[in-house]
C-alpha cells in the first residue's frame, strides 16, 4: 500500500486514519490487521498529529510540537527545525553537541533551495563515539520562498533518508502554505470589516448628533440617554479586536441604532422584533447585521408618506440560526440586487451588502451567502443563515 502525504494533509490524513481504524478494527476485532496495515495507520496518525502545529505557523512553540512527530515519521536520532536566523526546535539526542551549528547548516538550503547532506566534520562534535555522523537538511518553502529548514541527524546518510527527509519537508511546507492562507484570510476579513466601518453612513452620525442636540434644551435627560446610546453604538462599531461577535451583541448594537433612529423619526418608524433566545449566543461575523438594518431603515423611510415598518426576526432552525431583516420600502429590481451582491454597482444602493455576502461565504461556504428578496414597490427582505456551531468561528 502506498501512502501520499499531500498539502491538504491535516484533514485528509485525519479522515484516512479514521477510515483505517474503522475498517481494520471491524475486520480484526481489537487489532488493526497486518503489520503493514498497522504501519500505515501509525504513519497517518503521526502526520495528522504534526499538521495542527504546522498550520499555526513557523514559531518556536509550534515547531517544538511538530518536531517530535516529524522525527517519529523519519525514525531518526534527532531532528531540528530552523527559520532564516535561528534554531526553533530540537527533538532527540545530542543537542549539546550539534545544536549550535544547526542554523549555520540550514543557511545552505536558503541559498540553494535544495536538500544538502553534511558529514561529521561539519557537525561541530569532536567526540569519537557520537552516534550522529551525518545531517540531512531540507528546505521549508512557502510560495517557492524558503522560510525554514528541517535538519535530520543520523548515523548514516542513505539515499532513502535524503529522499524521505525531502518528502517530509515538502509535506510540512504544504502545511505552512495553508497556515499562510489562513493568515491571508484573516487579514482579508479584517480589511473588509475596516471597509464596512468606513461605509457606516456619515448621515446617520450627523443626524444622530443633530437629534441629540435638539433635546439638550428641551429635555436634557433624554439628550443624555441618547448620547450614551450613541457612544455605545460607535464604540461597538469601531472596536479594534475580533472578527466575530455573538448574535446577542450584534442585536444589542442594532437596538442602540434603532433607539437613535426612533428619536429622529418618532412614530413614523415602526419596528417589530421576534428573537428566539436560543440563538443569542451564536457566533456571527462582526457587523454582519447592522448594515442590513441601516439599509432597511434608509430604504424603508424613503416612500412618499415618509413612514416605514422594519421587521427583524431571528429563528432557531435545527443546526442553524436564520435571521431576516425586512422593510416595506420602495424595493429594487432583482437584477440590481444581484449586481450589488456581485460588487458590479456602487454599493450606496445597498451599504455593505456585497461585503457581508463575501464574508459569510468565506467563513461558512457558498451555501451561506445572503439571499435578497425584492421588487419595485414591494420592499426588501434579506435572509442570513449561519451555523450555530462551526470550528474556528468565534471570538479570538
């Protein structure tokens, strides 16, 4: 049986290992079948164990966790991981003899980009009985740029060891590339949140302060209450930490926003809320609902009568939370809504819709994009679905 460790190693290896356990445990009771089958499982399990720390990036803490599993894969007396300047991790024997020269040995692969083999005279140990006589150094690369190296120490330097070290380094490089993709995804999400903050209507801020000012003389206590609501709303909207929040926190911010809007519009703005308490702790992307409500208020109040009815519903639907934001305003052509979501038109017609749709798809997959129901004169209804539980989704 041939085993391939791909760049998608973490998830694929975990699934493969579980399948092997199930298959051979069923066939042989508590045993895992033949010696070859047991070796296959142990290899997959060890690779799976090394994947999570590598996916966290190349730093000392994660390198130390990964080094132990990588050394087990290669069955070698010692293994080291370095970055461009220093030794990050050592696992195995004789670090006291060879640790200091490891970073110097690794520099050669940064220059060549290819595995290198060093004999004893380069390893910095003068003890005649030292079991380490050779070092095989293989590069760790991300996007064809060498970012680190794996150094394997052994008593021999066979072609098989060189090839195995290189293959393990290539697999580890795949995990580091996935780590970089994870970081890029987080940076993209953060950039999109910043862009969304920039879209929060300056007219709302101006109108809110104007309304508060109008109460300063006639009703100072009301002005004070509204000023506190405004301060809390802006503090939440412009906070600097966290890609995610809870649905309860997002709705609390929306409640503050609507308090300020009702102070402006009075009885002309009607709001209906139906919130299932079970979904309040669900984690959602930060600012994924507030812009939808702002859109609904803005478009809901642009009719001839200058009145509008806003409805916000949050339902517990099995493994998902379903949120609906609906207004009875002027609506739009369905094709215009489609083009707004695709980013093909100016989003002033729908603040943040394309941004929110992109973020939901990036976090949960394409099945969880926004659904917009609208037509001229028929208002607009936006449907948001989020899983109640999803690995990796939550406050950091």
